[in-house]
C-alpha cells in the first residue's frame, strides 16, 4: 500500500461523516479509533475482527441507551469473554479479541465515537466472506453474506 493510500485512508477514517456532528467526547474517540480499525477494518481478507458497522448495530440493539452501549463496549474490550460476547459468529470464526490495556477514559471516548459514528456497510467484507464461504463449501455463510450485500450494498461500488 502506498503512503498516499495510507494517508487517504487515515484521513477518511478520522474525518467526520458528512452532515454528522460528533460530540466533543466522540471527536476525541475518533482520533483514537485507528487502534480499533487495525483489526476491525472491513477490507481485510481474511478479517481479523468483525467490521465496526456490525459491532455498532449489534451493541446498539442490545443496549438501552448510549451510556449502556459505552459501558458494554468498555467492559468487553477490557476483559473479552465468551459470556459477554455479542458478536458470537465472529468469535466462533475469529476467536476472542485480546484485552486492550488502555485507560478507561480513552476506551469511553472510543466507545462514544463508535456509538455516534456513521459507518458504511462493509460491502467489501461481505464480498470477500461470500467468496471464502463458497470456496470452503459453507453455503449458509455464503447465502447470509449474499443477502447482506443485496440488502445494504446494491448500487455501491
């Protein structure tokens, strides 16, 4: 990957989404987010972690509000366990993430950013995953990824 590509990637990662206003805490978390994106990059093949788009959706659905969301993310990241895992299929395929020994205030800011961010659907991830699943004979996984592509990525590059 060229330096220009890396620079443009980081710029896109750190720049707020058009039309979205992040809270001051989330803006600070956005600056720290590349530490998460190393594994949660939806373009990695094979993936190291689930795309943040899915993590955000799963944790939002399981949380009462932003405060609960942030606490759930922070608790899991500090001490990942099978009992706390909400991304069960990802954990089954990729294993548990390592604990991140970051200060609580940093983790809270990153989690606030994850709550507020407008992540794009991980279309490239689903394309890669569907091809991999087909090549290994995992028809159910391939069908799931094909459905996700159809539902969220129609008309996207």
